[in-house]
């Protein structure tokens, strides 16, 4: 595994460092620092990918690159930046699906107003036993006489 960056806290501030990009982001809250770092990394990566595409296009005009190289760079650019970001988030033993706000808006029925959607539906049981009381368990104040 290769470490890309590291988030740490020192003297009341949070700091994200990505040595491969010579990037340091500091702020008062970890989510601010990570949001800023994500935006900077995304913009830098987009510029790098667009630059590579332009470079290969120019080289192709001088017959120093193949059309397949340009097509491959164009596909990589589209694959990375056209797709709406989505991830699997693990909190403890539970896994969740996360999508960027734009994706959650497109799938409002799936996400509702939450940024995460549980991957495993814990209400899916073999005998419809989800949230049913076991025999002999008393629930004072609740009418469970069904």
C-alpha cells in the first residue's frame, strides 16, 4: 500500500500533507481541510489529464504519437471526471454507499436527505423477524397485542 497523504492535528489545527504534490492544507476543522485538499487535488489532476491530452494531440500532428494514445487519454479523462464520485464508506462493521451531492440529487429516492446509504439492508430477514419482539419480552407502555 502506498500512502498518498496524511491528516494530522497539531496546535489546535488540522493539516493534510501530500508529499507527492508538495501540498499542505491547514485549517481549523478536519472536514474543511479534507474538502480543500480534495478540491485542489481534483483540479490539479484534471489539469494534468487535459494537458496530457493536448500534448498527445500535438505529438500526433507531428506523427510522434499514435491516435490510439490520444483516444486512450481522452477516455481516461472522461472516465475520471465525467463520472460522479462514489465510494464505499466503512464505519465500524457497517458499509455504506456514498455519492457526491450531485449524485445524491439524481438518486434522491435512494439517498433521501442523507449522504450515506447502508449497503446491507438489515431488515432483510429470512422469516420477517426484523424489529419483532421475541416471545415473553415485555415492552411497558407499548401495545404489542397483534
